[in-house]
C-alpha cells in the first residue's frame, strides 16, 4: 500500500485537474461548434478586382470546414461588400461587430477603409486582423493593439524600388502616379526616403478613386521628361496607366507596385504586349511562373482551385494571395486551441516565429511579436517578360525607420 499511495495520489490530482484542462473560453463569435469571421471586400466599385481575394478566402474556409474545421469548429465566414467606399466600410464593420457578433474582422481591404474603422475596432476590443493593405500605420501595437497587417508595408516596398533605380538608373528623372490617399502617400514616402534626394522627382500626379481615367495625369507625366515611372495605383488605374503609356509611345523604366501586378487582373486587361519589361516586387508565388510546376505546395493550390473555386482565375495573384493569407489565419486560430477569446487571438497572431506558408516565395517567412506587427518584411524584384513575371536578385528586406 505504501508503494501504491503515491500513484493513487497522482491519479486523484489528474482527475481533479481534468476539468480545468478541458475548460473553454469564448468571446462573442465562438462556440463549441462555430467560429464567426467577418470580412469587408470591394465586390463592386473601382477596386472590384480585389473581390477575387474575398471569394478565394471563402473557398479556402469551405475547404477547412470540409476537412473537419478548426479544432472541430466550423468557420462561419460573413463577407460584405463596401464598394470600396470608406463610409460603407464603417457601416459594414458595425453590422459585423454589433449584429453578427463576429469574433474578429479579417482581411478588410483598403487603406482609407481600414483607417475609417481602426479606432472603432480598437475601442471595441475586436481584432482587425491581417488587414488587406500594406499601409505602415497598421503596424502600431502601442496605439492600436487590435489592428495588424499581413503583407509587406508600403514604405519598405518603396525603399526597395528606390534602391533599384539608384543602382541601375542613377541619372534618371522620376515621375510618380499615385492614388491620393494614405495608401498612395505611404508608398510615395518610402520611395522618397529611399532616394534620399539623389534622383529628381520631376512630376507627381495624384488621382482620385472616383476619377474615370488617369489619361491627363499620364500625359503630364510624359511631358515632364520623366524616364522612370512609379505606378502607385490600384488595379483598374494601374492597367489604364500601362495601356496609356503604350498609346503615348512612352517607354520609361516602369515600376508598378505589387498590389497591382496580377497578370490576370491587371496585365491582361492592359495588354500583355504593353506590359513587357515592367518591374515590380513580389513575395508570393506567381501562378503563371512555370518554375513552380513541380512544387508540391503549388500543386496543392491548383487542386484547391479545381475543387473549391473552379471559376476562380488561376492566372491571378489575388487567388494565390487569398489562399496564403487564409492559411495564416487558420494557423492562428488553431494555435488558440479552446481559448477563443479576442485577446488570445491577438496574442497568437503576435507570436508567429519563422512561420512558413505554402505560397510564399522560398526564403520568406512570417514573424511577429508584441512589438512587431509587420508579419512579412521581405520581397524580391521581378520583371515581366511579356508572358509572365521572372524573379531576379536576392530576397530583400526592409524595415521602417532603417
């Protein structure tokens, strides 16, 4: 009996602690069977090309549900259209939080649009997670601890472009087409910071998202004498700029920001022949690049598209992006276990260490901490051949303030 007593005591302690181990913690939007995730996307309006992202995410979550869900819970994905209008974004965010009672809002798209709901989301203590914008302002855990980006921030991207032109065209003259909002100004700041005044910017032409075309801006940029063009525009206007440059018989070193380098959604509408020799950056796998044909992760994406999103565009980087960011979101929720509180969701999102992702370029990983809300800070340069993007050079990293 003396030999058995410690064993019995240990068993008793295990039985007593079992309820504590099994205890579940929920906030609104989570139950034993369901996780409600909200989303706001421009399925209509000037940026409707991005609607492919929301549709891909919905398909990915359908895949996850078909495979048993997250720790046995099915995802209830509620996605609303805001027409790329910030006031509508506010309306939809309130609906998701107060009426639908989602656990979090995931991948709300647009810089001005996320800015419009950022204070509301933080005042409510509801995660505004992996927002679909590279605006640097969404990596501010001190002032906005409930808001986090995902993709590389615009200022880092701008500095990478600046480094490239300083090395390859140091005597050039720069023209910039940019969207007149926080997104456009943020990337422009990165370009200027990277240039350090070493190359002249001879023309800055802003456009509004309500403008029908950017034809007048492109004419002004050409007449300025610029031989380097930074195309800081969303898909519709980026495509217009590529096409207009060809119509004007203007052939500057043309760099398009990575939110608008999709072959299917931007370059094909612009005319592939007009896009030849464009430069950009990337951090996810290009679905038109044959380099990935034997990559198992790429094959898995193709199988996913075939089964869960057969109508989706397999030449568009937006469908790759949606798949990749949804993969990260699922990882975070899996890490939450049975503690599906909003605070724990943010804690897990801010605890990612060298996390791989099946559709990120090799060598690029996801890292966050309580003081670092920039999950991806690495990119590579690439050039469009007239048929596909071709990567060149090493993986480049850029940190804000460096």
